[in-house]
C-alpha cells in the first residue's frame, strides 16, 4: 500500500506543477519603468504575454512606440500608470499597436503637441483603452488629427481587427480638424474592424464648428459603407461637441448607438451610409443652445 500511496502523491505534485506553468512558456513579470528609454524598450522589445508594465508617475516624451507583442485570453498584457492619470505622455508621443491581441492600456494621460494619430490599432483584437485622458494642442489652422484609429493596414484585403474597447476615458478639447475616434479597416477589398465597443466615455469641447471632417465618432467611410462593423456606442456623454453637424457619423452596417447623452451639443447621430443600424434610447439636452 505504501508504494501506491507515494505514487499518488507524486502524480498530484506533478499535476500541480503543470498547472503553475503559464501557457506562454515563461512566468509573468511585472516591469516597473521610470524613464522614456526604458518605457520604449519594455513596450517594444521586453514584455511578453501575461506581463504587467507599471509606468512610474511622471512626464515622459517617448516619441513613437510600435507594439508588436501580444497577450492571450488567459495571459493579457497590461500597460498601466502607477497612479491613474499621474503618468503623462508629452510632446509627440504616440502608440501604434500592430497585429496584436489582448493588451490593456490603463490610466495614462496623453497631453500632446500635434501628432496625426495618438493611438493607432492596426489588425488589433481584444485591445482595451481604459481610464485614460486625451488632450492635444493646436498650433496651426491647417492641423488635423485622429486621436484613436481602429483599423488595419490600408491595402489589406481582410481586416483582422475586432473586439476592441475604448471605455471610461476623457477626451477633452479638440480644436483642430479631424474626428476624435474612427472605426476603419482594410481598403483592399474593402473590410472593416468588427465588434468594437465605445462606452462610458466623456467627450467634451469639440470646437470650432466646421462643415465636415470633425466628427466626435465616425464608424466607417465611403468605401466601407456596405461592410458590417457591429460597433456598439453606448453610455457615453457628449458635451459641447459642436465641431461637426454629425457628432456620431455612421458609414457602415449593423451598428448600435444607444443610451448616450448629448448635452449642449449642436449636432446629430447621423445614419449617413450603411444598412441595419440602430439608434436607441439616446437623450439630447440642448438647454437653449443655438
């Protein structure tokens, strides 16, 4: 009986050790980084699935950072501020996430000089941008920018972007041209990013008024009109978003705009192009603004 009991104990120990080994082959690491150079090296080269990158409180000009390392559903990568909104990326800092999955960016303040795109997702899936704040200076009357662009490599035939989320963020003060958030895709066939969600954000002070190309959110564009995006825009607050007659512009199919509040905003939810789109339970409070 004793050998059998020892054998059972050994089997249990081996099974426990196997469960402790991460699926990506290494143990998760927490990186604490406190210089622009170290932030850049860690995000571009060092981090792996399951890792957490904690950026120490402070201001950093990191320039352009291209992220190509992915997490997994069970071992996501988390990039976060030591204290929410006490980490500020400055000057011409911007992030490009290319062909990645399962990454969360949390609690970072982007307070920038002009860049064309602050966060660009190309072929990204299950990326979450949460509890961040976005600001950008205007330095010329011809300046344009897209603050978050969710799409793919332009000439691809198929878009591999899907199930990304922007939530609980503050977008504050857009005084140049161009939309705040764009759902885009691949323009070879064409094809669009799918099942993205924009929820519980505060968009405020989109000025001055222009005739076109200053939407707060745009889902699609002319050549993506017949593509099914399945984007959900819900529980957002739009305050003083007067930059474009179309506050939310729908130019694709099968999207849902619901339970949002529009306060002091001279504009519309516009079903510009596409089919089978739903606008449900939104509130518009003009409060006499004309």
